C-alpha cells in the first residue's frame, strides 16, 4: 500500500468516525425527543384525569346543593360552603341523617354553615334542635345573625363557650367550658372545632367529655379527617370506645363517622 493509499484510508477512517459520532448524536437527540414526547403525553393524561375529576366533583357538589335545597325547603340562598365552612357533601350527609331520624338533638363543636342548614332541616320536618359551641365571639355573632335572619331562633342556637383547661386522665387540654354544655342527650355530635392552632389534637376531648351524654344510637362526625391530627384523634377514639363502629367517608377534606352500636 502506497503513501497515497494510506492517506486515503486515514481520511476514510476519520470520515467514518465522524459519521459514527453524528449518528450517535442523532440517536441521542431522538431519545431526548422521545422522552419529551412521553413526558408531554403523561402530562396530557394527568390533565385529562384532573379535568374529569374536577368535572365529577363539580357535578357532585351541584347534586349535593340541590338535595340540600330540597331537604331544607330554603327559599333564599343557603350559607356559603367553601373555605373553612363545611362543604356541600358533608352538609348533605348531616342533613340527611337528621331527616332520617325525624329530627335530632345536634351538638356542634364550632358554629357556621352546618348550624344554619341543620336548623333549616329541623324546621322543615318540625322536629329537632341544633346547639353550637363557639369560642370565637366574632364567629358566634356571625352564625347567630344567620340564624336570626332566617327566623331560626327556635331551631338553632349558638353558645358562647370560651376555651378553658379540661383535665382528661391527667392530661390538660384547651377545650370548651364543660359547664356550658347543654344537659340533654345528644343524637348527633359534629366535631369541627376547636381549631388546630389551639394545640395538638385540639378536637380530641369531644368524645371523652361527651360520651356519657350521647344517645344509644348516637352518631359522631369528625370533620377535616384527612389531616394528621384528626387521623390520630380518630384512632384514639376507636381504641378507647369499642362500642362505636368507625367509617371513613371520601369527602373533600375527609370525614370520619363513629356510629354507636344500638345493642
């Protein structure tokens, strides 16, 4: 092989090397494009799934609101059910429970939308009484005004119940003043307060304090049950009160229901 042949061979080798590098670069670019396309498709699937879930949630909330208007017989607008207020699904569940019982003695830890709606249901069926404990004077006045504006003074009331130290098994909790609790039996207990910033597992005392006042077929409802504190509270209640069956409802913020065995 002469010098010219060797030079040609070297040139061809360099060209093949460059071509190989170019092909490798194209393959890497194609792989990157494929990964990006896969990511776009995954995002599109997630967006479609989220859109369908939002549509189902919106439709369900409309259904819940229509049911509430039917149950309450309300002629005007119901209170708002967004933000910190109880949502339509929980409010409907409570309203249907009161209606199924033909009226109920309801005690709420915390006042608001559910106080007004359950008072409306009680008036619509002509039986029942809703009492809400409220430690915040502003919210107490707000709920009281909502009740009065709808002429519900005989069906719902708000008790100004400041938080105080409550001893439970050697532990001290900040909870509603037990001296302000109504003396009657409780058919339905809604635990939606005190707020979490008052202390860890702030809503825990409700069942230990009130268990002796609950009717034989009483229902206990814990709102915001997807939060870690409320999960811990529900577990403690279930361990300490085996006479209750516990159920978790798939509501937006989570709801735990404890139903006392009627036996």
